[in-house]
C-alpha cells in the first residue's frame, strides 16, 4: 500500500459517497486508475464495505451501554457457544473478545431504561455460560469513531 492508497482510504472514510472523479482529483489519479485501486483495496479486504453512520437518538435509541460479560469457563466450546449466540442477537450492536477483567465487551443501545432491563434479562443474561455482567451507561459521546488515522 503506497501513499496514494492511504490518501484514498482517508478520503473514503470521510465521505464514501463522493464520486470517483472527486476522489481521483483529491488523490491525484485519473478516474480509471482511482477506480482500479479501490477495486484492489476491496478485493484485498482493506475496504470491508460501505455503511451509513446512523444517529441513534434520532432513531429512538436514547441510551447506550457498554456491558462487560464474564463466562463460567474459557474453553473453546464455551467461547464458541457464546459468540454464536451473541452474533444472532440484533440487540447486541458490537461484541469483542477481551483480555483483562472480563471475557467480552458488548455495546447495546436502548430506547430507555425499561427497554435496557428487558435486553439485560432476556438477551444478555440469557446468553450461554454467562457468570457475571457489569453494565456501564454512556453519559455522553465525546468522540465517536470516524475512521482510522493516517499512517506514515
């Protein structure tokens, strides 16, 4: 990956809806060369997809929680069962296997505390092999993820 690819990736992270002509102009390529490079980056898995970043509160999701989950075992079968179940729950927005004090970190959004309690009881606590749950309410998003930084 060269400097032009890195510029292209930064430009796409800022606005993936801009035209190939605009992208090409921004990174100093012809439109056909720009299109070809984007195709290579997609094929190589550097670009995994294109997504709209939605505003949770405007969709009715007024609260977000990060939830630490500890399991009763860390065997391969237990981890696999938990992950399979977490993948099938749309209420779990993100799920990460962690090092440290918990086994998994989940991100969950809810309309209100009553809905979060329902998600907590019926979704998170019902996942296989859960031994401990610790929820943390997001009070304010100071900086949301907007992409990876430029690398030299």
